[in-house]
C-alpha cells in the first residue's frame, strides 16, 4: 500500500459528480469571466468567512499584493513603510510586501505554536510600521488578543494570510479571514478549499478597500474603458468559481476528516525521536498540514519514501536565506532555521483512508 502525500484526483473524486456538473454548466453557458458563478461564489464565501465583501482574483499571491497595493492607492501606506511579518512562512507573504515597495520586518515564531511570537512584535514596531501581517500557517490560528491590542495601540492594519486555514476559527468564534482589516486567500488545488487550478480571493469589511482591490485586479478599472489605477488582469474565472462553490459546501465536512486523521497521529505516534507541535482546540486548527519535527529529518523522509509514504518539507529554505533576498542572508533567525531544518509534513487530507494513516503511524513508530 502506497500512501501519497496528497492525491488531488482522490480529493476531486469526493465531489466529482457535482464538480463535473458545475464545469459543464459553465462551459455550456458561454460566459467564462465575471459572471454569475463569480457572483455566487463571492457571496457564499463572504458569508462563510463572515465579511461583507469577497473579491475573487487569479491566485493567493495576487490577493495579498492587491491588499497592500490598495492601501497604497488609498493613501494608508506608501513605499518604504514597514510591515511586520512572520519569519516562518511561505515566501508569498513576503513577496506581496516587497512587490509593493514596502519593507518586511521579520519576527520569529514560537516553537510550540509555530506561529508569529506576539511577545516579540512590539519591539519591532517603529514610526514607519503600518501593518502586521499574520499567517495562519499549517492551518493553525495565528491571531492573539495581544496582536489585536498592538494594532489598536499603534494604529496598524492587520492583514491575514489565510491561504492555509479555510474554516479555521479564533477562540471567540470568528473565522480566520474575518479577524483583520483584510485577508488574502489561496485556492491552489492542494489547499483545504482548492480549485482545479490557481485562484484566490480577498475578504474584508472595508468598502473602500474592496472597491480598490476589485479595480486593481481588473486592469485598474471600475468602469469599462475607464482606468482609475494602473492595475493588472487578475481575475477568478467562472469555471474555478463554480468548482469552488461546490467544494465550499463540503469544507466543514472535509476539515472534520482532517481533524480525525490529526487526532489519530497525536494519539498513536509514540516514537520519542519525533516531536509533534502543541495540540490546540479543534476549532483553531484545520490541519492543512501536519508537521512533525525530527533531528534526523532527512533520514526519516527517505525512510518513509522508501516504504511508500509521501512526505513534504515545509519549507527547507526560509525566506531570509533565499537568493532573491540576498540582503537578509546573513541574518540569524534560529527558531525559523530550526523549523526549516527539522520539519516534515505527514500525509493528511479529506480523502486519505484511515488504513493509510495507520500505515504511516506504524512506520513512524518503527523508525
């Protein structure tokens, strides 16, 4: 029995009949951009997240880029301003900041939560700080009341990167993606809510921001052939919107299976060389990924692969060690570097069978 890290075909097959019906409906309609499917999905996703507005766009990176760009266009930020961001994140969060001429200020994570350390944020705030970007990495809620209080104290915007946490909640019941001033979402196929290609969205309660984002993602236009901004073409197409609307109906159910798998891992992995992150309440983790940590990570990876189990390292080179950010390469961020050197993600998803999970655990305990 081979256990893939994530079989996208199996995930699609879970709701395959409805997905095929949705795709056929769009194909037969003859309308492929900015139509009723987008309107329906945007309304349904905004309702699910708990915001007034949802703007579909081409991908998750664009979603974040448009948020920062919109704040610049609205005069809230200007190039050179600083944005506090977790050092431990996928690089897209940081690319969105530098793309807009803003300056990322990297803050280390807590090793027990893997999310940004809210005890380190205030010391990183300067007169040029305009926002805190939090990332609900691995599907875990990154928001804390302390972060909210700092945003109020220093009049900072709170931006959420919710690419990995669709359906996650804070302990007060708010859904991630509705907690900050704006949130970027990715619908890359492997996400908890994944399209059949690239896709993304911005959610917010701010009508000015929503209007600016929608225009920027549509060539900068709010009215046909009239261009307020120098924008780009970054739109969610009708087929992807239709597919996402089908999958949205099953997101809570699919996340529940992820949680069942995660609890099995927590209850049955007993190898002392393999460390698991802190268990947090179910509502606050939708288990986009299930990271474990091992001093012999690469050896563990090879062992599992040799026994038919797919794993992925998230992420082997942290942003501050990437060639594209050479100016940061000499920085020492030991917690982030520890995660990069020791993390390994186990198979998890809405389509994985419990017999497959049992095989993974058996191999882990025999390592």
